[in-house]
């Protein structure tokens, strides 16, 4: 079974500082990985996705993530935080074709990002 | 291009009642998935539909059911509501099924059970 662990339920940074949100996955085969952001009273917005092409994935709003198979990690980073980045972030995994997790997203517990002025 | 539309946005029901939630996917998207979001359990997969067929199902009791219509719109139904069913129910659509297909989410229906 697939699983996702997000280290740190709350992360606080100053405006302009580096944002690093950690995600580790468990999967028997290379998975597809996603990062989503959720603002209050809204649904999930896709930030970026890894689908076995380049290991460094660039997303919207200046975010990027690096897939590291040896560490089973897919950490999300942004060089300089902005106040508008304050939200909850979810890492998710989906399985390969033929598996029971194919097309089904398994989410981490989420990380709430706070940005201080 | 319109996004995923979920109706209604808010619902208040009492225990024992049943409820139907609606989801209209992005135009051209034929796969629809449903998720339940609660503070305690987080985001959990309910089911996925494609071409009016349920392709995948999460670990929820039979009180939770869904269907998809020929125009790809989907509904989910919860019967005999329990207090624990209070949650944000999110619908997501993708062009087709597949692990590499990004799912696009609606703003959800917030269901409160009294």
C-alpha cells in the first residue's frame, strides 16, 4: 500500500525566507507525485506534478520540487516566501497502471505554512 | 474554461437523513473522483468514475454511493447520515483515468450533521 508522510504539520517562515516543506512516500514501484495547495474555504489547487520525466519539477507561483528516489522524498521549496503563500499544502501519491492505487490519490496529513512579515 | 463545479456549497442535515451532492467536471474531462476531508482523518479517497462506471473505491461503508452520467457529471449519495459524516466533500476531475493525470478539484460541499 502507498503512503505519504509530511514532516511538520506547521511551518513558519519570514517573508522573503526559503520555504521547505518535506514529503516522503512509500511505494513498491516509482509513483506519480503531486503537491497541492489549499486556501481557506477552497478546494485543492495543483502546484506541480512528478510523472517520471525530469526529477526537478517546476510548478506555479515559484514553487519547485525534487524527486529523490534514493531518499523516497519529494520536498517542496520556494526561494523566497510571500505573504500570499500562507495556506495548507498537501503532498499526494498515485500508483502505476495495473495497481489498486492507479488513479487514486493518497494524501499526506498536510502542512500549514505561516508567513510572517 | 470553467473549473470543477460542486453544488451545493453548504448543507446542514440531521442524523438519519440522506443527502445527494453534485459535481460538474471541467469540460472535456471524463474521469471524476470524490474525496472526504475531515480534521481528524485528513483527505480520504471515496471513489472514482469513468464512462459511467465505478473504477475504484475507497474504504467507506456502503452508505456512501455515487454515480456518473453520460455527460460526465457525477453525484454522490450518503444515506442514513451519522455525525461523523460531517466533512468537506471534494470532487476532482481529470481528462482520463490514470496515475499521471493531474486531478483538478472543486471548492467542495461542506456537509454538517446535527
